[in-house]
């Protein structure tokens, strides 16, 4: 089944959009994990500081 140039153009745009969406999602996930780690570290530091 051959696709017309129009169909190929639309498909490439859709694929590019999907890739961009996946990259953004991955970046958000990484940012959230880093934030969670940072908060955990801060909590530990405050806890240690209060112990002293």
C-alpha cells in the first residue's frame, strides 16, 4: 500500500509530535524524581540538625 506525499507528511508530523511528547514526559518524570530526592535529603538534614 503506497502512501501519498500528503499522508507521509501528516504521519511524519504525528510521529514528531509523539516523540516530543515522550521527551517532555520523560523530562517531567526526571524532574519530579530529583525534586523528591531533594526533599528527602532536606528532611534528613533537618532531622539530623534537630537531634543535635
